C-alpha cells in the first residue's frame, strides 16, 4: 500500500488549506483513513479520522475547524483545515488502517506552516 499526500504549504493565521492523500496498491479491507501531525519537539498525534462507515473522530484542538472526508472510491482522504492557528504548524501524515488484523500505513508527510 502506498500513500501520496499533497496540499501542504504556508498560510496566514485564519486561512484555510486542504490536504489530500491517495492510497494505491492492494487493499482488501479498509478500517479507517485519517491524518496525524507532529510538531517540532512533540509526539505524533491524531488530527482526525474516518471509518468506512463514515464515523469521524477528531482531536479536541481541531473540532469545528477541521473536517476529514473521503472520495466515493474510499481510496482518497482529505483534510479541510479552516481557521488555522500558528499552533497547527506541523508535519501532517496521512494514515490508512487496513485488514482484519489491523495494519497501519503512512504517507510521507506534508508540512503545514501557519504564520501569525
């Protein structure tokens, strides 16, 4: 399974960005797709995820500002980020969890920088 992320960049506080991540390869059973982030000196943390049934889960810090969604083919996951804050600055990683015995796959990371 390969994940290709795109859409990172530099934005001013209050602005918006949209990240996308396309999954390819042999995927039999997808449990969930989502996004994590890692800021300098901090651990990687969940930003938001969505199950194949459409159930979403978000970090408290992004609720109401970020939205995770998938395309109809369920092979692409998006992260719409609105009202961005400087503390959202991090490398964002897409994630897909697949299989009856769950396995995580990760994208290469895309940098989001929010200036004040």
